[in-house]
C-alpha cells in the first residue's frame, strides 16, 4: 500500500486575521529564494522577501526585523521573479506550524523573532 504524505495547506498556520485582506500584503520573492508556507521572512534590502536569518548583532539584537509570514510557497531565480502573499500585520498564528530562523549556540533567535513579529501585530500562539 502506498503511503501518501500531505503538506500543510496554504494559510493553515493562521488562527485569526484582520477583516478583509488588511493583514495581507504581496511582494516579490528575492532572487535565489525558495520560500514555504509559514516561513518567517525579512526584507532583502530592496523590497524583496527572503528567509528570516535571525542574525544577531554584538548586543544580541536582531540585525533585521521580520517582515511577515508566507501564506503561499514560491521561488525566484535569475529568469523569473514570483510575487506572493504574506501576513504583514494584525494576526494570530500557530507557532508550531511556522518556520523559524535556525537557533545558534548564542540562542534567543526564536524569542527575538517572535518579538519582531509582535511589533507587526502578529501574535504567535504555541
């Protein structure tokens, strides 16, 4: 018998969001990036979406703040740029279904990323 594995559907991580589409924005995915549903993203410096790195400065603060969470998967390469929707503000999300930056030996990347999302009004529930 064949075993099938189902991926999480788009937007499955959203517990609640603002009325209409006020919580959502669209932006181009940065070249060379493959982003999945529920992945926390940051700005690449030119308005494109890229994976949240969680890089910390010498004081232990995030170098770049979160921009949002991917609603749909997408990828961009040097020949094709895709635009995708992400949660940008005012939502509650299931933290167990999000893709966070990798924790390093320094630690606190997850905690600081959650705090960064809270600045956007995105509340992570575990």
